[in-house]
């Protein structure tokens, strides 16, 4: 099962990189409940071995493109983010080391396996994978766009993916205030 999970994680991250057109230096946030992956309720059966398999699969896919992995901690650390320091030069870091029961197994493995891990309170990632309903939206750039991948589960956990795009300002469906004295009808 663990080899399957690593492959599923790799496939999901690889496919999202393709769909989102991610390039070197960009960031993908991963929220992961290993409890859900193994078929338990979120927060009840954290598994560091499963987390390592997931981490290794996702990291491999992201490394192939030069994309940084940002691991979301659980609610006990206010969904803080573990990331390589190189991804966020000059960022305001916080002092905490994720643990299995305070941060979650996935964030714990990320912290243990990154070259120079740092923890941030927030990040604005270019894309994300939510494995097991962990709610990653707070760490995505505006505007988040859902991406339907070819797989919708990793292990037993529901998988939701998102990419981001710049905000659209104006355009043919925009409504303007004509009282401002500017005629936009022919734009």
C-alpha cells in the first residue's frame, strides 16, 4: 500500500504541475491528513510512515520542475507552513518544530527532510493539493481555480487540487460608474 500511496502522490503533484503550468521557483502548498489516507477520521490516526511516502512522492514530482513544496501544519499550529528557506528569503519565520500530534505527520516529515526548513504563519502558493479535507485555501494566492485531476483520492483520502491565476480587472463584463465622467463603452 505504501508504494501505491507514494506513486499516487507523485502522479497527483505531477499532474497539477502540468495543469497549472508551474515553473521553477513557484510554490505548491500541500495539506495532508494521513489519518484520512489510511481510512480514519481526520486527526485521529496520524501516521508518520505514510506521511513519508506521500512526502517523497510529492517532493520528487516538484523537484523535477524546481517547484517548492510548502507543507501545511494541522490546526494545533494554526495551519502554519513548513517550507525550504530558499523559497522565502527574508520572510518572517516563527519558532516551532512540527510534531506528529502538533503539526501533523506530513509537516513533521517535511521539517525532517528539508535541507533548511523554516516555519511561516502564512504563504501565498501558486497551486495546492488538499489530501483529506485539510482546508488549504488560506495559503493560496487569489484567485484559486479548482483543478479536476485524473485521480480524486490518495489512499482513502479525498483529493482536491487548485491552481491560481491573477485577478481579472475590467474586461467586457465589467460594470463601470459613468458618473465619473469616463465613457468606457468602446473599450
